[in-house]
C-alpha cells in the first residue's frame, strides 16, 4: 500500500504505539481522555491512509488530509491535558508533539 511508504504515516504509527503503551497505566478516572486520545490518533492515521489512496480525486484527497491534520491537533491537545494532569512527563509531551508537528507538516506538503 502506498501510504505505508509515507514517513508521516510511520511517525503517526509510532505515536499510536506509544499512546497504547502509555494509557494502559493511567488511572481509571481518565478513561474519557484515553478514549479521546485513541480515537484521535486512529483518525489521524486512518484518514491519512484513505486520503493517500484518492490519487485520482484531488479535492477528496485534500479533505481526508485536512481531517487527518485536525485529528493531529486533537492528539496534541490531549497530550497537553495529559501533561497538565501529570499523566505524562514534559519530556514525553514534547517528544510526541514534535513527531506530530513533523507529521502535520509532511501531510500539508502532500500533493
């Protein structure tokens, strides 16, 4: 599949793996944030893949990429909240947000 060749796709998968490994240790009362974070990183990754498959439909392709970028922003906000709630360290927050920023920029540049 073509999307598997994209560096931004691989980075989003890395963040998704980290999310899954990390949220398993969060207290139950943050279940709403766990659900939101999982949905957002899934949406970012899946919409990127689907948009990349729409090579013959540029407007539809761009729309999927826009949804992916919106979901990346949502993941970033979830990480901000997780940091404020002391669920992740400032270092983890910044490392993952940098991966998200890079992915966002790469998606913006896709034709």
